[in-house]
C-alpha cells in the first residue's frame, strides 16, 4: 500500500455515507494502519449532500483532513459535483454509483458501479448500496484487505443487519471484479491503435513478492502495457508498449511497482 491514501465517500444524508466511512476506517485499523476520519452531515442528515473523509497511512498522521483525494466514492450527483475537483488529476480514481452522471475529465479514471440498482434488485433493500459500492471500491483499489473489511462490518453493523451487509459486501466484490474485467476488455479492443514506444528513459519494474494482483495497474494503464499472466499468476509489463509514464507506480496500493532507469537493466 502507498504511504498515505486520502478517501472521500460522498452522497446524500440517509444513504449511509458516514457508516461507509466508519467501516472503511475500522477496516484500515484492522489492517494495522494509522487512520483519521471526519464527517460532514449536521443539517444535511437527511436529503442534503454529505461526506465522510478517511486518511489511511503507514505512519502517524500529522494533518487529519483530506488535502487531495486519491479515491472518491460518490453516490449522489450533487455531492459528486461538490468534490470531484478535489481528486488528484492523473492519479485519483472516482468510483460512482451509476445514477451519477460523471464529467469527462482528462487523466481521471471513472468507474461506474450499479450499487443502488443491485441492492434493490438482489437484496430488496437499497439501504445497503453504501456497503456494495464501498466493497467494489475495495476490490478495485485494495485500499484495505477483504478480511479487514469483513471484520469491520462484523464489528460495527448491528446484529440484526449483519448478514444483510455481509451479503452486500460479497455483491460489491463481485461487481468490482466484473467492472475491472469489462474495462480491460474494452481497452484491449483498442489495441490496434497502439504503437511501440521510443525515447523512454525510465521503466516500471514489479516486485512480484509484494504484488497481490489487485489489477488496478492493469486497469488504469493507458497503453495496455500491463498484462495478467494467469499461467504464472502474476502481473507483467510489455515494454514494447510501455511509455514509462509511471501511472502504475502511483496507483499501486502496495508500492510493488518502482520506476528505474531503463539503462540500468543492462
């Protein structure tokens, strides 16, 4: 995981935004990370835009508030509009419920998850859409481990709602995995537009022992240079098409990819 991750979960009052932020913070704590969590709801407790901010770090946190967003989880259009400009350009990831209409922003990856629709259709309860979209985001980014997330849900959610929320977590993981595969298949269909790269100075190198194959680097590589070798069960880089942009190093949640001078390979 990167040294620090700054997350905002946003929506409207009543969607369980604060609960989602609390679960994420507890999950990070269960992963033995330092956390800071703040909420904004007050008069917006019902119907108005609200947010939960979570800062996750490997080291003690000096400033407890989100400065620049690494991951935005948005469940409501007004809230999305309020916080989208705070996402790091070229580095941040936006995961939104498909009821939100995203903006076209260069260098910013948007991933839509039908959380509300799926919660109603499969569980008959739209109130757990917050857990579905949070779980999908965890699957895609590996900001916390699945084990820590499940443990947090068991610790925080009331007993009578625990099994419903655990089912929502499993659904969210499935949606996150399916969405990652769909996006990659779409990009592969554009591979005939790609050309080999020249003039590169640095290249990314993967530490396979640290890599947990979360697929985020493969999903966000703009040149389809990151691939998955299912036979070897590992992520690989095709240097024919890698232009050395370094995006994979910034999105890797475990810091398993480093940029090195190409000439140093010999």
